[in-house]
């Protein structure tokens, strides 16, 4: 059997295995981490997310970006650990965003974006998925495996940047796709502005219930896109920065979109509520963080490479 195929399958199985271990061990340690009756459905979407990754691999298997060796395994472990710890630090309700579920400002999302772009889609997938799952377990609020897979998709898509031999062509294609998605989502927001987005009511934790998201939050998808567009042209001569931030934006839209839309079936949300109440509050700030933090990480990594001669 092809070595690359085996390594990708092992990576996907490893993600699933870590998920099951976290659910099992976490549930024994903290009852709030036990899955409810939707657990099977949540893992069905985990399987769907991993299947999507495998299909993408099959369609692009000729590319070297899918190679997984000892180096990539080490980066998987480092990336997942970093993302877990940083996610834990930013998951508290002090950073909560009005939404229909537990959504927080998470600058740490730049970690799977960067690791995916720098070390390949398999590394990005593992970093985002396993790191987010561990981070949720450490926080103790509860586990949402389908959202962790969504985080994995963020890193995976960011790692697809090198599929294009002409990276500038790939960047432009991704920008057009991202623009279309941003405009569609923003239109849905304006058509559903009165829908309540905060279903929690817990004054002790500064959650006050039924507050619609602000116009700024609603436009955060467009704001994030414009910031990424600005970075793309400001760093036009630095193809690595331009490519990393652009593909990270698309990964954010796809990964968070997958997670939010899964809650149409898991939590019974109407599509508009899933988009306005979950996708926008999560993906909007993520896009802004991508535009600001991913260039810093790519620049720092390039500096290290120059100093070490790699």
C-alpha cells in the first residue's frame, strides 16, 4: 500500500482515537464532559469531517503536501499541545461572544492556521482537532467533537496552499471564494438581525441572555476579509505571508461553517440561527485574528529558518 496513503489514514484514525480517549477519560474525571444523547450524532459529524479530509486527500494525493514523517508527527504533537493550552486560556466566559452556544474570542486559532500552512494539511488537521478537543476538556465546559473537527478543517485547508504551483493564482482564487462567502453570510445577518443570539442566562458568569449581536460583530466577517485583503496587498512581495493568511481565512470559513451547520441537526437550530448565532460570532473574530497573528507567526518562522539555515 502507498506509504502516503497509509500515513494519512493513520493520521485520521489518530484524531478519532484521541477524541474517543478524551471523551472517555474526561467523562470519568469531570461529569460535565460526558456527552448527552446527541453524542452519537456528534461523532457522526466527526466521521463526516474526517471523510471530507480523506476525499480531499484522494483528489490531491499527487502532491507532496500530504507526506507525513517523523518531523510532521513531532509538529502535530507540538501544535496540538500549544493549541490546547492557549485555547484553555481564552475559553473562559470573560472572553465570551454573544451566540447561541459557548463561543469565545480565540486568538489561539492562529496556531492551527500556521501549523497547517507551514507543515502541511495533516499537521494542521491534527493540531486544530486534537488541540481544540484537549482545550475544551481542560476548560471543563463540555465537549463538542464536531466543533473540534471544524477546527481541524481550519488547519487542513490552510495546508492546501502549496497545491497551486502559481501561488498568486491560488491566492486570488481563494480571495474570490472567501469574498462570496463573506457577502452571503453578511446578507443573512442583515435579514435576521432581530433573532436572539444568546440563549444562556447566567449572571454570575456575566452572561445576561437574549442579546442580539452588534452591527460590528455582524460585520466582523467582512471586516476580517478586508483585513486579509489588506495584508495580501501590503505583503504582496512576501508570498508566504500573503498565501498563509489568505488560505487561513478560507479554512476558517470552511471549518467553522462545518461546525455551525452541524448544529442544525445536533441542536435543532434553524439554518439562519446557526449562521447568525454561531458562525458569525466564531468565524468573524477568527478572521480578524488570522489577518493580525498569522503574518506574525509566518514572519517569525521565516526568521528562525534563516538563522538556522533551513
